[in-house]
């Protein structure tokens, strides 16, 4: 594999309009690419699902290109004494376009699955060139209001208009080479209009400033992840699985064809995942050398995106384990090719986090200092990564890095 990841700031301009006003604009671009050398990959790959051993060519090779361009402008204005308070006002806008292109193929055109050294399945699929695009325009405004040097209120709101769609891509030939044929991306997949309010308060509870109260609330929404769009690109190709038949000594058994254009669906009304976050904390200086603090944080996440099976039909049965225990099971009754998987906001998907932090610090004096803290965290809920191991990453997407 060969890769590169250049990140460029095309321009960053800061202009002082007056003693109290500042204007700032920045434009940048990030590109990541990875190319794989297929020379010498002439032996089909084999993977043993029992032993976990792989040999021959890789099961699948993917060449990837990711690009993002961002332009952002902000106007900051300091206005003292307006309505009895000092104001730090910020207004701005932002545009971002992100896209990726993924060229995938099975080296030699087919790969094999074994079971403890015995042939089991042959899998084949034509090369595919797929991807996704997101385009987002945003406007935001905020004001930091300071009242009598005792209270600061930070209030802000952001609006995002995001579109998710597929780009036009070149089709690939049987060897994975780029052709002159264009696969049209089609129409928009969905559009999100998101409003994200935020509010923060910092207050001196004592005149000497040794007791401080901090509280904040904010709503944070996930942007479009183009990796979630690529399975539905018109350039996606079908995968064919043939089962090994011992009586013929070949892969002449049952044949299954999974076609993304048929078996996969995307919900055009899918909602953006979001998190509401609330925090409150108290800082206290006890004497000149000792400071203590306590803070509580709560986060509630909803509208997570995941797959749902909307075509499979199941029959409830039981199965007996080796130790004699009987457990319930659901058996698929219709052919696997009749299944339909939809990417949507499944019912019940959520994530809740509660955190409590307590800190004590003895500042340096008489040649020594000390610091101690205790953190309690609890997270619970259901999302697409909940089926991972205990040490596995918990992510809120069906297309993690």
C-alpha cells in the first residue's frame, strides 16, 4: 500500500476593522489517498473461518481517496456598556464539502472460505467504484455577556443545512482498471436542517471570587458521514456465493446472490444523530493553598443510525447447547436473497452518560504540592456498535474508520 495525506491552508486572512472589531477568514483542504499494488497477486485468497488462517491474495483490496475543503469566516465585535453589560459578539458562516471514492475488488476475481481445512464457499464479485458526498452550509452567532464583573453568560446558536448525495464516478473493468464509462450518482439521498443552541453561565458566588459556579447546556448534531452512503452508490456490484458440494468436488451447490441495489435500502427521512449535554460545577478556594472542585456532566444521545432487517421472515424455535441448556432461537424461513436491510434510525437506539468529577489540589508551598481526583462514569444505551467486545470501540456509526 502507498498513501499520502497532504493538508493545505490555502489562505488565512485576519483584518482589524477597528479597535473593537476583527474579521477572520480561512480556506483549507485535506486529501488522503491510498493505492494498493496488485502485481503478483495471482493466487486466490483463502480464509479458514475455524482456524482464522489466511493465505494467498488478500480477501479484498480497496483503493481509497478522501477529500474535504472548508471555508469559514468570522466577525468578532466587542461592545462595552451596551444595555448595562459588556458584549463579545461573534457572527460567522462556514461551508464544507467532503467526499470519498472507494475502488474495491477481489484479487483474481474470486476468494474462498474453508472450514477447518475443508472447502466451504467460493465468493466472487466484479470490481466496484463507490463513494459519497456531503455539502454543508452553516451560519452561527454567539454573545458573551459580562455583567458587573460577577456574571458571564455565553449564548449561541448554529444552523446547518446539509445534503447527502452520490457523485459521478468512472466504472471499472474486470481487472479493476478505470474506464471512460461514467456511473451517474443520481439525486439527493437526504437533507438535514439542524439548529444547535448553546448556553453557558459562569458566576462569582462570593465577592472575592474564591467561589465560582459554572453551568452549560448544548446540543451537538452529527454531520453527514460519507462512509454511510457508499453501500447505496449505483456503482456497487453484486456478490455471488457458491457452496462446495463434496459429491461433485466443486462449488456446484447452492448459489446466493446479494445485490446492494436490491438488498440494501436507505431511509430518505433518516434523522441526524444528536446529543444534548448538560454540566454544572462548583470551584472553591479554601485558604491560599487548597482548591477543591466538583462537576457533574450528563449527555443524552438519540437518533443513532443503524441497519434494520425489513425483509427477513423468522420462525421462533429452541436450540439445545452442548451442556444441555435450551435457549430460544429465531430461524430465517425465507431465502437470504429476499432479505432487505434498511439504514435508518432504529427504535430504541440511544446513549446516556452520567459523570461526576471531584478534585482537590494543594498548591505548591513549603516545598511540596499534591493533587487528587475521583471520577465516576456510567454509560448505557443501544447503538450499532453494541455488538462489539468489551474492549472494542463504541462508535455511533455503521461505517467507523
